[in-house]
């Protein structure tokens, strides 16, 4: 079970019984909230499961035995996959409380060397979140682990599998709204004024356009309604199911026995196997239990499913089967036909609202997944909008939203049938489950450090169970199942091309670093004029000096007096605490005034534009200077080993430091805020080009002074004074405007991937300066061609 983080308890209870009561009450509240976020999709499956199962190959088997067998299959599918696999096993494989495909992958990358991007450092392993789980030193001698780490092709294959699973989840984001909304409004076909299928499709499209158009407002204003809607829906389907069992056929209770499954296949044969694609739809949305784990606790999700969702779904499916056993001709709209007349319209309204809630949850989850893909270097830079100042993680990605809307509308208009969309939807969901089972088996071995035999038993049991459904779903590829395959291949190609190009670009930087001996030979002045100011040189390199720096030194007559090499990177943990975010080091000896700053974020972290990065950087470097002066190990080291030795500078350490006197004030006017700048031209430019992204934002302006301390070393005081004077003179952000091209000797495929695919993605995604919230007025870019 995952850690129950994110909720603070004001004061420790006096005894263990009160502790358990507080813990239980907190989890009950989270279980209530999870119903609106996690279970919207899974709970609306009864709208279309039976119709998708019996329309097609089972049209000639619509009798009581087949219907009893179908319910028995649904019952045991719900029991084996959501209840046994996810509730009892998968929810225990969290990554510091986070779940999902990438959470499993990041766990594996931390416990084994599976990551393909070589920008990880030993300092990253000291992060508190990095150490989550059992000790990583016990399983170092595992032959399987060494075998996988040794072969790059296997690590690449593992990444491709993870990307394929992520692409299928994005496919879910397209298919879920289509099938959910279309199935809910299809209830209008059973009313007295029957609507034609074309009118149903138009109405569904109107609802879908409204759903996607409202995404940029976020869910904070309506999220409080999600849980009550789903609870009312679950109570409604439970009541209707119970009514149908009692009124139509109480004998349906016997169908819980697996004997009816054997009887089902004995009668239907190959047709029954084909129908498993429809049975599979009863567990669509199950993956959300694991993927949304970060918003809740494992116990709360377990409580909600085991005591509310599971019983309600079982009774509803049982009631529908009881109704169909007496009315097999009404299988096309079995859910709405089984509703007693007086409550039809209330149920129809609740069904429509519940499908919208379920669709909203998967759309939001898709945004979150794409952000995680980008953080791990597997997706192009996109605009991420934070829709809530108070709730962490509520984001909106405009480009992805409109792409999802266009694809969803195309599928709804193109298929116009929940059966065809269901074929596609089922294949997408079972593929994600199949991949999750594989990753979970690796986690059992490498993270939980259990025997390979136990992992193999888990893999074989669930792969056999899910493989039967996967084989049936693959048979539906010509009848709509091709859609998730095409979508996932497209998204996976985008992800892999971006990751491949990023990796090649990083390796070029790594192998073309500026020699430290060359820098030291130039002397502290670097052979050029050092002018007042701070130059922040952005690079993806975590160690060494990027090749782009030599372009500046050899082509520019002057450079800033203080240079800081900044690397903003993601580490394979969900969150990095602010106290551990900054790594500060020195690139060259003290007279050079050259530093390194590594800013670390987790794959779930939100990179906000707080407007005080420069101030945090100055305080962190000043704290590092004093820490270095007081550390004999730093002082006694030779200059050739300066680069690579870094110190974690926490905000608590900075606050306790008294070396700098900080005075601050706020204003909304960008001109008046430049008290420290000596450049009138910069003032006039700021007035001519205001901050368009954050107009009227109150920004904090800080002025630093060195505190009078008799015991301070003269060299330390001089370095701190230089740092403050450089900050007063102004800060420039320096980035490389890179063009990545394949070498002439490269294969045709590599040229196609780099020169066309990767270049196209780079030109059409957000620039790195925008993604890093760098002010345009202070930005200097220099062109450079990478031949990879």
C-alpha cells in the first residue's frame, strides 16, 4: 500500500485508537472524492457491455443459457482484473504515492540502469524521494538485472513498450468520450419520440464540443459535483439491478458459478470467444485506479471499489442479465429498456452527467500523462496551463485538447455505433493492462526484490487471463479495432523520434564539451573583457562546459563577469522538494567566477514562473561560497577536479544564513523596478516591450547587501561583493539556438528521422526559452548546428 501523503494532521493523537480513527476518517473522505475522479468511466460501462457482446457473432445465441454465461464471465472478469490484480496487488506498486505506467518505469530506472538518457548523477540518488522503497543494494547481483542493463537493445525495447502503453492511454482519451457520450444519448432511441441515429450522433457531437471547449476553465468550479453525480449514478444502477433481479428472474444469482462459463463456451464455441471483446468492456477504466493513485491513497481507492463500486456493478450486470433472460430481443438497448418507465428520464439525465464526468477524468489524465512524457524527454514541448492556483496538478494543454476533440468527433461521426467504437476501446484498454502486467512483473523482481519465480507466476497467470481477451479484441481489428493501433503508432512515433533526437543531441554535447584545461589556460579573464553582469548559460549538460560556450569566447569581445551554467533537468521521481531542488557547484577556481546550477524537477512537478529564480540563484550561490570556504575538503582540492563536485543548497539553509541582507518590495510597474540597472537603454526597452505573458503581475524586487561580519574571510567577502554587483548590473540569459542534422554518412532511415521528423517537431513545438519562462528582453541566442 502506498504512503498516505499530502494530508497534514494538526496534532498527534493521544493514543493508537484515535490515530486509527483519524486515519480511517481521512481515507473515507478520500474514498468519497475518488468516486468522482477514478470511477466515472468504469461505472458507466453497463450502458454498452451487453449490446456490444451480443450484437454480432452471438446474434444466434440470444437465449437464457448464453445470457447467464455472459454475466458469469462479466462477474469473474470484474473479480480477477480490477479486484484481484489492481486493488490487491497493483496499488502496492506506487512510486512515492504515484501510479501509472510511467511511475512503474521510473521505479525500474531507479533500481536498475534502464534509463537511456545519461544525465543522471550520483547526487540524484541522495534525493529523499529517490530512496523510496526497499534498499537497492540487495539485488545488485541479479543475473537478469545485469543482463538487461548490459544490452542497450533490451533497454530500448523496454522504453518502446512503455511508450506504446502511454500511447494507448492517449487513445483512451479519444475513445472514452466518444463511446460514453454516444451510449448515454442513445437512450433517446427507446423513448416514444424515437430519434434517428443521425440525430443521436449530432447531439453527441454537440455535447463533446462543449466538453472540450470548457477544458480551459479547469474542473475546480464543478469538481465538487463529480462525486455526488457518480454516487447517485451508482445507487441508481444498483437499485435498478436489484429491481430487475427480483422482478424478472431471481435465478440469475446462480450464474455466479463458473460452471455457466463452461456451459457458455460449450454452446457458443468460436462465436463465444469472439464475444469476449464485448465482455472486456466491463473493466474499461480500471487502469484509472492505478493511474490516479497520486491524488488519493491506496486504502481510499480500495475502500471505494470493494465496498461501493464493485457491489453496485455486479448487481447492475446481474439485473440486466435477468431482464435479458426474459426479453432477449431487447439486447440492442438493454440498459435503457430495463429501466422502469417512471424513472427513465431521471436515470437518463444522471447517465449523461456520469458519462461526462468519466470523459472529463480521462481527458485530464491524458493531459497529466503527456506532461509526464515531456518531463522524461519523450514528448515535444507543449504549452501547459495551470487551471487552479490551489490544487496542484490541474493542468490544461491547448494543443492536445483540440487534437483530442478533432479525433473524438471524427470517430463519433465515422463509426456512429457504440459497438464499433467498443471494439476499438476494448483493444486499447486490454493492451494497457497487458503492458502494465509485464512492467509489474519487473517491479516484483527488481523493486520488491522477490524471486524471479514469483514474478513469473504473476506474469503467467495474468497474461493468460488478459491474453484470452487480447486475442479476442485483436480479432475485432477490421471492425474498428484498428483505430487505437493507428493512433498509438502515430503517438509512439512522435514520442520515440523526440526521445531519439534529444538523446543524440545530448550525446553530441557530451562528446564535444569544452576542455577544462583550455579554460584554465585562458586565465581568469578567459582572454576577453569581463564586463559587469551575470550570464546564465542554459545547457542540458549536467557536467562539463557545453560546446556553445566556446562560440561566445572565440567570437565575442566581452563577456559577463559572473557566469553560471544552468541545467534544468528532470529526475525519475514524482516530486523534488524545494529544499533539494538546487545543486550548486564551481566550474573553475574562485578567480574565474564561474559556477554551475542544476535545477531538478520530478516528472509530476509543476514548473511555475515564480519571478524570483534570479534571487534564489544569487542566495544559493552565496550560500555555496560560504559553505565552500568553511569546508576543508573543498579548499584542499585541486582546481582540475572542481567541475562535478556539487552541494545541495536548501531554502532552509539560505533562510538561516546572515551573510546577505535582503531588502525587497513589490510593484506592478516594470520600469520603476529596475533600480539596480545602470542601462537606460534597458529601461526604455522594458517600457516598450512589457511582459505580455503576465501583465499587471506584482513582482518581488530584491536588493542584496553583504552583512558586516568581522570574521568573514576577505576572499569570500570579495566574491560575494562581485556577485551582488553583477546582479545589480543585470542578468542575461544565454541559450543555444540549435539546428540538429544527421551526418552525411548516416543511414537513410536516420536522416529521415532526424532531418524530417525531429526537425519538424522542434520547429512546431514551444521554444526552450518559452518553456523555461525566460524573459525575452534578457535573452541572447546563438545559432549552432549539431551533426549527430
